[in-house]
C-alpha cells in the first residue's frame, strides 16, 4: 500500500453560494462536480471593496452570475488564474466582459514545460487564456488592503501558480495540494519531477492553511505535504516491485497497483504512473524495452 494521506472529504457546499472564510477571503464553488473536480471548482474572492477573483472556473453562465452576485456593490480590479485547465480559467472572458478587470497568470497553457515528449495529453487545456499581466515566481499582485505573492509550482501543470495571501498567512494552493485527493500529474504538461520539487518547496513555509481549487481547506499543511511526498515515493517503490519479475506495460502495472481503485479511475491512474515512470527513466532507475518512453511502451528495471 502507498503511504497514507489524511484526506478530508467533509465539504458540504452549495454551488453558487458565497461563503465567508475570513476577513479577506470568500469562496464560491462552481456547479461542475465530477470524479476529478469533487464538488466543483472553488473560486476565491480576495479583499473587500476593490477585490481580486482567483480562478473564475469553467465557462458556465451560472458560475459567472454567482461571482457577480457575491461582489455586488464592489469593484473587481484583478482576475487571477492559478493554471489553465478547463475547470479553472475558461470563465475568465465572461468575467472580464462584466467587470473590465485585467487578468494575471504565469502565462499561456504550456508555459514552463521543461521537456517535450513524443505523445499528447488527453486532458483539456484552455488554449485561449493569455494574461494581461504575466506573474513570475515571487511576483506580487497588490490590491486595496491585500497582497498576493506568487509561487511557481509546476507539476500538476507547467504554468501552475500558488498564491500566498500575505495579510492572513494562508496559501491559495490551486490544484497543487488539496485536502480531498491527490493531484493528477499527466504528462507531457504534467511533470512528476517538477511536482515533487514543488512539494518540497512548500516544506517549512509559514502558511497555516491552504485553500485549494477543489474541496475543503488543508488545516495542518506541513504534515499533509510530507504525507503527499511519502505517498509519491512509495508509488515509485511499487513500480519497481511490479517490474521485479519482468518487463510490463503501464496498464499491467495499474491493474496491480490500483487493484483497490474503481476501474473508472484507472485511466487517470495510468497517467500518474506514466509521470512517475518518466521521472524514473530520467534518473536511471527504469529503462524502456524498445523505442521511446511513452504511455504504450514496455518498461523494465534498469
């Protein structure tokens, strides 16, 4: 078994309702529940009066309307995007049309990819998003009584940013760290080596709470992040064990490693295993039997 993670799936949320989380933070959850989005995408409103909206979510008129209801009588000055998956940024154009606010993010979809692989990702990306203002690692976005500091945390996706809300010492963690589930890391835009480095980067940071892109808050983040790292390392031990009796394909490994997981999730699991395998091939622990690394290759222990 992989190392346990203290997941929290207690998230009794009403889509479209604005929840007061703290003096500077509110949340509106989009009505897009799924196996991969849990109860829906969390949109955060930062500040009072002149506010930032973080992750407008998917292109759903009801979510845009809910955000606008939540900020009625206020001015949206910034629209901030953690990353460009289709459940986070496609709602940007409708919110821009309604508010005129500028958009902020690390860059277009694919910005930050370290290495090109000879296969495509089946996961959807928002190819239309182009931030008005590019926010680099360590960059700040300042508003009326609030400050967001960006942390470039690639892995789940190459242009992923987390944001520290400095005044409250909390982290808007996007899909990098969530309380309800592990994060999907799907190559080629997802990168397990990057993801592990981004997890390491959170160790020792001072934020007391993480507010993620899906599900409830992570209330005790440091042990949680350590559990994520241990879990991922154990997955790589499992991969090596699967290959100890000879070469195998990824689907063969998934059937063994995820025997206790519904088959409906095996496709996503296969992408995660691929991400681990590419990391292990790169550092010399695994080898390809013939040809190039990819989802259809046969692998063996080096």
